[in-house]
């Protein structure tokens, strides 16, 4: 396990043992556990969706969209690449509302580790 991830896990375990938030928006023990269980399988979905960005500027513009707008663009791209069913089944299997929600959580987790 990466030392930074271990430290994040330790920090998350402090103060969240009384209540787990099921919304996948907050960095807490439950959502982090869900991310760890799903990361390997969702990785292929993220690779596919990352290929829709042709430049760093394009990715930056995408990241500035609302969650709903991001999900719409991801869904359209997955339809185009014939990966929508697989991506949605994988996301649902692990309790994510959409592939975009998993992507946003991954970004939040990565930023938290980088900030630490």
C-alpha cells in the first residue's frame, strides 16, 4: 500500500467511526473502501472515458462542468464507443451512481493525497 494512501486511511478512520456517509461524495471510510474494491475494474472504464479528452485544455474544461454535464458527456461518449452497458453495470455493481461519480471521487481522493 502506498504510504500516502495509508496515511489518508488513518486520517479518515479518526472521527468517522460513529457515522458513515453513503453518498460517495465525502472522503470517509465507507466510500474509500468502495473505491478500493472497485478501482481495478473501474480502471478500464476510466481509461476509455479519459480518451475522450484530446488535450489538457479539453480536460480542464471538462472538469469545470457540473456533475450532470460531465455525466451527460461521458454517457454520450460511452454510447459512441459501445461501452455504456459495461460501464454502467460495473459502476452499479460497486454502488456508484455513474462512471462519472467514480471519476469525480477518484479525483477528489487523488487531490487529498497530493495535498497531504
